[in-house]
């Protein structure tokens, strides 16, 4: 019986060591580069268009910074191209059903938003549609999500 307990203890400690090592590795440059490649691959498939991110850096749960972002619309025209996107998050608010963004910084960003009349949809509508839920029935059992944006800085944004 003691051997079984000891075996379970070693398995649990081993799992904690592996998970802890993974979390530490994701804070390194190579871990963040790997995660960036995974995110780009996911977004390309989900949006069915070209998506590139040259570099992503983050310090969870505090901030995320993207550099060299490029996204095309469905007509293969540039939707978003830019130098730097920085988001300072309030992740702890998520535990209380609040999405808090302390600050957004956009630098050297080119955003090309348009709609061709008589169509009333914008060229970025496919992004919202790609992430929309299949279930359109409203959920009346949960409280609505409280959202907050404290500051936004724009530098060389067109």
C-alpha cells in the first residue's frame, strides 16, 4: 500500500514538474516564438486568409506585445499591417466576469477598412464571423460581461 501511495506521489510531482517547466519555457524567447507560430497557424486556418506575426512577447497575466503584424481581408487586400500592438491587460478581472484593458498602444499601424456599396458589411466582418458561436440562442442565466478600456495611444496610425 505504501508503494502505491509513493508511486502516486511521484506521478503527481512529475506532472507538476512538467507543467511548471512548460510555463517557465513559455516565458523564454524560444517558447514565445513557438507559441507565436502556433497562433499564426491557428489564425490562418480560422480566418482562411494570410496572417503573419513577426514577433510576439508577453508576460502573463500582465501584457501582450505583437510586432510585424499583417492580416489580409478575404479579397487578399491588406486589412491590417503594423509595427507594434501592445495591450496591458487586467486578467484578474476575468475571474469576476470583467474584461479590463488598462492600455492599448498602436504604433506604425495601417488599417484599411472599407465597404463596397450597396453592400453594408465591412471588409473585416469575416473576423467576427469566424469567431462567432454557432449557437445563436441568448444565454439568460449568466451575467453580462463587463468591459473596460482605460487608455489608448495611437502613434503613426492611418
